[in-house]
C-alpha cells in the first residue's frame, strides 16, 4: 500500500 | 535524490544567483517584475512553514533558507535600494497580485489533501507558484529591450520546474507508486506557461538575435 511521501522536495 | 531533481534545484538556484548578480553588478532591476518577485516571497513563506517543524536533510533546510532569504533580498533591492529601485519599470509592471493570490487561495481551500493549516498553505503555494511568473512574462512582452541576464534568468526559472516533472516521473517508477495530482498538475501548468517563452528564447539564441517577445 503506497504511503504518502513526505514533502522532501522544494 | 535523482539527477533530475538535483538539476532542477541547481537550475532554480542558478536563476536566483543570476538575478542577484544582475541587480548587484548593473545596479539595475530593469525588466524584472516586482510583482512576480513578491509572489515568490509569498510562495516560499507559505511552503516552507515546516522548516522548523520537520527536518528532512541539511540540504533541504539550507535550500529553503536560501530561497526564503534571496527572494526577500531581491524584493528589498527592488523596493528599497536607493539606486536599484529607480530602475524598476513601475509603469509597465501592472499585473495585480490580488488576481492571482485570491483564486489560488480559494482553489487551495477547495482542492487539497488534508484540511489542515500547513497542508492548505502548502497547496496554495504550489498553485500560486504555477502562475507567479505571469506578471514577469507580461512585463517582458512590453519590453522592447530584454537584456541577456533577464532572458536567461526567466529561462532557468522555467527549466527548473520542467526538470521536476522528469523527477516526478522517475520517482513514480522507482519509488512507491502513488499519484500526486496537486504538485504534478501544478508543475505541468507552470512549465506549460513558459512554452512560448522557451520557443522565442531558444530561437533568439540559435539565431544569435536579441530576444524579443511578440506582443
């Protein structure tokens, strides 16, 4: 089950 | 971090360095839209609220601080520096912030993932960033004399989100498969807005002509 990716982008 | 993401960030950083270089070296902000620069301050302030809440990496924190600091520095130069501010194209930079900020905020209230303060502002920042270049493009259309630094600044700024699109495709296939509609569509629209500019910029570069956008 895909998880929400943390906001690690800019 | 993949190569597309890194290239995107570096392009973004380079565009800002170039703009600051132009302002500092020529003591002029001619051709630069203060409206767009102020929108970027709003974008970064609303997106990087998590700076002191969530730690991702030193790289991530440093870049956020750089983007916040430089965007505010550019606005300061354009509004308050006694020499630079006199070169600002006040009469031609007529786009109203309000017409971009309000619709983006309303859209963020309507279309978001979670109804939390941070999440709404994060979503708002993505919507606003996708259209923040519009005042700058309108100003360029009115300018008969676009200098090289300004043209290249806008080109790099547009290229950055285009590289992020490749980064998202790459991450979609290499990491867990999850659709992230809000950043993807915003980034796609953001890059699409530059299409015309890219065309004229590359054409002027190939033909070694001065950049001019059709009105």
